[in-house]
C-alpha cells in the first residue's frame, strides 16, 4: 500500500484549507492554511492504513463518485455533536462535550488548532487524553482576548483522532458561566460513504 501523497492530493488539501480559512484574519490565513496542508500530508498515510483504503482512491469532495475517501474540514458533526457551542452553568474544570465520545470507524480526524467565535469566551484551557495518549494541558487564554472572533490558536503539534479511538479525557477550565464556542480546527479524512450519508452542505455550507 503506497503512502505517497500525489500532487493531485496536495492540491485537494490546499483547496480545503483555503476554503476553510477564508474568514480568519488575513495576517493568519496563509500560515494556518500551510499548517493544515502540512498536517494533512503527515496524517495521510496513517489515515489510509486505518481506513483501509489506497492512495489511488483518494478523491476531491467535489468528485465523490470517483473514489473511496476524501478530506473535509473538521466539524462538530464528526464528534456526533449538533454544534460546538455549549452552556456552562458553573466555573472550574469540567467536561467538554467531546469527552467520552468514540470516533466513527469511517473517520480519521486531526486538529491543528482552536478558535472560539463566541462574543465572550469562557474557556482558558483544555486537558485532552485520547485512549492512552495524553496531550496534557493546552492553554487557550489568548482566544479569550482576541481582536477578531475568527482568530485561530495554532498548535505546534497535531491532535490525531484515529477511527474507533475514544476521547478518554476532555476537560476545560471555565472562568465564567454562560455559552462558549471552543472549536477544534483541522481536517477529517473520511470514507465517501460517510459524506454521502449526510448532506453535502454539512461539509461545504453555502
């Protein structure tokens, strides 16, 4: 099974990145898009192995009929959530909605950062553990004082969520009560079946 990333696949990675980050601040746009493309390239062979597909069957999300798997922007739906937005009724460390969830066998998810478009963010950090991999504390205080609601907090590592993995721990530090909208930013390598079972608008809203 070849792990080579073709020029065509790299072009798809770039298209997904550019589309996903069109609304983030201009001074971050190219940087974050490049991080996503590099991460997708690094994760590609692992996703191929776990999803049991081949490099030759990778396709654009615009041409699903031509392949077995594709790349789409990471979204709350991949974690079986209707939305990232959550109402915290108390302060202190507590569970984020993704805690305890198991990733579908049709998905290999990866995140390269966070954003928090809530007008008044409440979360200052996340503590994340996946199966036996402990990502530790991820500090997010700068998202509470950002100048633009679409500003991204890039990570210097890739958060990976392989198929059928369990999010053992997802704790957040909540500084005040109310709604928060902490979002993971990244991509989802998905089997075409997963996309066709859902509205395409889920992945590419108009």
